[in-house]
C-alpha cells in the first residue's frame, strides 16, 4: 500500500515572484537602484540593461538577383564591402544551386546588394542560393 502524499502547497499568489522571471532591482535606500547579480543584472551604471557585452555587429541584409542564361558559368558583380573571395564563394554557391536543380549546363549573372554591415561569405552564399531558386521558380512559371 502506498503512503499518503503530503498536502500540496497553496497556489502562488499574484504578488509572489515567478521562479523564471528576472529578479526585480532592490532599492537600497535613497541612492541608486541596486540590481541583483546574474544574467538579468543591469550592466549600465544607472541601472539600465545595456545588452550583452562584447563585439556587437549589426546584421547585414543581402538581396540577390539572378538572371538565367544559356551560356554555362556564373558571373558575379563585385559586392561592395565584401572581398573578392566572398564574391567568388557566392558565385560558386549559385553554380552549385543550378547543378542541384539539374540545370548545371546553364549559367547566369548574379547581382548581390548589401545593406548594413559588411556581410560574410556565408550570408552572400545564402543570398545567391535564394536568388537562383527565385529565378528558377519564375522560369517554371513562365515569367
């Protein structure tokens, strides 16, 4: 036979802090707010949360356009802010995307535009794959 369960604790009231919520700043007299240590601690001197420390890099927006042609090979316009190696990596990604679609014998012209910080080669390659997919979808629709 099982032992009786202990009584359940009462439901937490609305004034009790949630165990997952960040701890509220503590007022230590008339001076500034004192924040608790930990992940949600305020990092600015005046008690505001100033975000994670370290190198902050704004996300780069990359837009791509691909024009399909009958000539084999992919040519890419130089991307401002990115090196020639990153542009070549984007062209290679576009060529691989054509090959994956079964159209490796075709080629085209790749144009990439960037907004924001200088993009990395992975962001350019991802935009190139998206541009090729959009161009092939338009080709199948008859546009």
